[in-house]
């Protein structure tokens, strides 16, 4: 009867003082899990050109940027129009007044997504992981699950024979 309690008492201090080791698996600190938010997107009209944003910058309709209440100011996010393959990376520099939409895009970002005629479209939005910033295919890769590497024995993975 005492054995489970003794085992638990011995294991608890070991778990509490365990160090975090790097891992390539799903629980490693190197793997970014990407949260994808689905919803509707609209874009700013040119009437807002020249006004101040929540970040203190001046809104310019010809610069790719966006407003969102779901991502922090300064965050880079990938926005993909559903069901098309159009995608654009934007920086969040403003907050939205309404809560019905996921994101409000600058006019230039809306042009990249081909949504000028439609006005409001269905999108998926994912925060861009740090390792994709600057990558030429960052937008599409942001929606892919992270690679899971398996360390298995196989040709080329064994220690050299002596």
C-alpha cells in the first residue's frame, strides 16, 4: 500500500528539477505550432489614407499592412483567401473597431488577394513563425504543419564501423 506513495515521492523531485532539453518532436521548444484562424476579411477604404493607426504609424493604402484584434501589434501574419491559392504576408499595425471580421487589410494587400471586387471574403490567417520570416514561400508554408523528423536507424544513420 505504501509502495505507490514512496515511488511518487521519489519521482516528484526529479520531475520538478528536470531540465528542458531541445527536441525535434512535437513537444520541443524549437517547434512552433501554428494556430490558423478562419473568418471574413475586408479592407480599408482609401478614405483612411493618412490617418494614424493604433501603433502610431500613418496608414498608407499602398503599403501592405492590416488591422486585427486577434494578433499583437507588429506581428507578421499570413493571410490566405479561401478557396483560392492567393496568399499575402502582412504586418499588424492597427486594431479594428468591429468584431465581425478576423482582419482588415490595406488596399494593397486586398489587391494581392484579388478581393477588391468582392469587398469581403473568406480567409485563413496564421501567425508567421520566426523561421519563415524572409522566406520566398513563407506565406504558403505558414499553413503547413511543422516537419516531424524521425531519428530511426537506417542507411547513413549508423555510427561508422571501426
